[in-house]
C-alpha cells in the first residue's frame, strides 16, 4: 500500500470521463509511496491538521489553500520520521505542498491504493 502524489495546475482532468478539459498534470511522484503511507498513519486523527485526512485507500485532493495549511504540519511530520525512506518521503511531500501552495488554482492529489 502506498500513496502517490500528483500536482495539477487546475481542476484535475480524469481521462476516462467525458470532458473537454485539457490535461492538467504538472508532475507526479510514486517512488516514496509506502514510506509516505507509513508516515501519514502515524499522525494523530481528529486534529485541526490536514495531513491526517489523507486516505491511503482512496484519492484525497488538496487545493492551494489546504496545501498551505498542511505546510505548517511538516515540521511535526519530519520529527516522526524513523528512517531515511520516511525522511525522503516527507521531503518529497514538502516540495509538492510548497509548489501547490504557491501555484494559484493548483491541486495536489494523494492517490491511494
């Protein structure tokens, strides 16, 4: 089980659906999926944070405002890392959150298994 990341520059385009929207994918990452899933599972639930809401089994979508709020949780997430794979996953997530938060109209999608 892992969580892949996709950054879109607009409302995501799902190829299987009938839509006249153009593809919006800017970049994606799947190399740290399992470590990212492990980290998300360590977060306390029902808090004011955003990252704990990421569903490892379904897709979770953050817009630029939610990504900006989630950036405040990253120091805590980095403190929870127990190995190099988790550190790499957290740093990858940090980069995606920063890019989403600074790109107007963008969306970060956590693609669950």
